[in-house]
């Protein structure tokens, strides 16, 4: 039986009168890649931030390796966060730091290593995302969007975390670059044997990255299953979203809110 690494039960979060998460329950098996899909504004990013303890839920439970993150102390949250690597939607690179320092930023917080060794580690990690040594001393502003994403991925995997979070990893990229990023993400997850959660509305990314898929709609998980079964789901909301249809219940829902 596959061990559950992330367990979410009846998670709720509202912002004033806007009820975003209305009781989310989800199991993420150890070593599996799970994609969270859903229309914009359905709470996908809020869910990840609740798991990480960056947002305090109004109720429910979110455990990582059996450790409760909801209401956890700062020290407990910091210990849990050490298990994660994250690729942010906009890359979130530090503009004032060269690439090698961006890649090793978290790594150097947890280990004592001289500059030469840090640069060597950065070089090796960048090679894993198909970036050459010449980018080590460049700054984020000197990189293309795709290269920034790859540096962000390198930073996420630098200290070989057991859990990886990807927030819209192909947002703003052309189809060819998106395909490269998807392949690099899948390779990194497989190489590390990591558990992964990906937020995405790009169904091509979901098909390439994920083993399992869960869809959020109106504050709830309305469907969960394998990526192989996703295209055959007859639930009207899931069907419209997965196939990108212009008319259907999601269209009416968007018009009503």
C-alpha cells in the first residue's frame, strides 16, 4: 500500500465574504506527481499556501509526513518547509544576485561551504536543467523567460528535497519552451523520487508532469483520478475544463460570480 505523504482533510479558507476553500480533502501519495487543476480564482494557490503554512486556514487539517501544519508553531513550519522545493509562477528570482547565488540561496542557509564549492554545486545543478556554466554569473534580467524558469527549477531541486511544488510552471512561455520545462520537471521528479504537487491550467503540462489529477471547483475537489483517465471523465465541469470547451457549466459559473 502506497504511503500518503501529504494528507488534507476538510480544509477551509475564506477571505471576508469570499469562501475559497469550502472543505478540501486530498491524499498525495509518496513518490507520486499530482496536478491540481481548476479555473482561475478557484483556490489552487491558496491550497498550496495553506499546506506550506504561509496562509492560516479557517479550519481543517493539512499534514506533511504526519506533521500538522495548520496552527503549527513557527519552528515546526520551518522544519516542514525544509522538506520542500518550490518553483514559483513568476520565477521569484532575486534580481540583485547572480544566477549561482540564486540557485544556492537556500542550500547555503543550511550548510557551511566555501564559495568555490557552492559555485561547483550550482554548476552541476544548472547542468541538470540544461543550462551551461556561462550563466553562473549572469543576473536574472539578462536571462530569457525560459532560462529564468530553469534557474528557478534548479533552485528548487538544489538541496534534493523530498517534496516539490510547482505553481503554474509554464505560465507565460511559448509551447516549445513549455515542453522543455515540462520534460525537465518530470525528469527532476523521477530522478529525486520526489512527491510533487503542480498547479496548472495548461493541460499539456498536466499530461506530461502528472500521475494523478484533482480538480477544484466551487471550493471542493469534484474529481480525482489518474491522468490517463482524465480525458474520458463524463463529469460536465471536468469535461469542459480538460477539453477547453467554450460553452458549458464553467462558462455559466464564471458569469454568475
